[in-house]
C-alpha cells in the first residue's frame, strides 16, 4: 500500500470508515472504541483496505488484506507526527502489526518491548460455566465513587502486573485518574469478601456490538479460591442484558488465566500484539 492511497479523514458521517470497522469489529474493539469516543483528540487515516487511528501517542492499525504480502507505508503526515512526538505503543492483530512494524523501522522507531496475547471472545447468550468453590459470603456489586480508595490497591496491582511494560515507572496519580474514569462508567464489578474489596473487573473498551473486558484482578492473598471465576461469570451475567458480545486479550504466558477464561466459555479468536516504544 503506497502513501497516496491513504486519506486523512474527519468525515465520520461518510459511512465508509464505520462500515469498514464494523466488518472487522471482533478483531479491533479498541480501535472501534477510540473511533467512536475520541474523535476530537484522534487522527485517522483510511484506505480501501486499511484504517489507522492515532490517539494519545498510541496507534491502532486495522487492515483487511488478502493472503498476499504487502509492503506497507505510513501516511506521510503520520510519519512526521511520529518522528516529532514519538510513539508510546501500537496494538492490533499480530498479522496487522507485522505489516506495520517495517514501516516503524523506516521512521527510526524500534519497539523496546513486544507482548503477544491470545485474543478471546464469548457470545453473551452462551451458557456460563461457574466454579462453585468461591467463598460463600462473596458479594459482587457495582462500586461507586465512595469505593475508589478501596479499589485503588487492586487497580494499582493490575497496572503493575498486567499493563505496564518493564521499563515503565508506575504513576499513582495516573492510575487513580484512570480508576475514577472506570468507576464513572458504571461498567465495573467488585468482589467483596469479609467486608473488604478483594477483586475487580471492568469494561475497558466498548464498540458497536462488543465489550472488551479488562482490569481483571484478584488480591494475591485471595487467589485460588474461585473469586476470579465468580467475578468474570458474574460480570458477563450482569451486563449480558445490554446484548453485547465479550472480548478480551490475555498474555500468552499466562496459562492459568487462559484456562480460566476457557472454562468460563471464552474461545481463542486470533493472536494479538502490543509494541511499546520507550524513550
């Protein structure tokens, strides 16, 4: 794909971009979410078989090529932006990322860390397998702003164990701000045991017909007791009435989490990747 095929787009009402994303939605919930909610702060480029959205120093590629091998070039304006502003991360299907990575090298951008995931999905109408071994007094509830202090250690643990690349420094202020935004959506569930919040789960992206699950975290001292299973199963049951399917991605090396999701009813859809670029 040559540069001349890319068109910078702000014309979201044209329908072409939305139709393209809807066709690929199950593979790119994050990109769809940013397209739908962050239009004013994002930069978008569209071609007949490709879409790029750049927001908050993160790039989301969505491609729809056949089996042929393509030499992909970035839009010239995007190349200039990446050279000037730098890039924090890029994420998408492994196949799409492998098309994009040589173009990064051409801009002098080399990932400092690459993390590969299994992209998994579940139909909201599917029967959920529930582990009955969780504590009898476990209570699942939607937390409010008054629960932010109690949720913060859980969110901080999730960020440090599951989100931040190795070279990144944990920022408590950013973590708390993100947590407040998550709680404000109402699309979050907390697990309470013996009067304490010991686990959480939330939606981290919402597209046309899908929720992307994230933030799944159980306090280390409470693991192995079925709380994670109860959280995920309860979350799906609680929000299934919205009629949206569920998507998530889990690190390849996290075999225990993959088995948990499979037991509940998730199945692998594709390979997913995040490249981090640290200055």
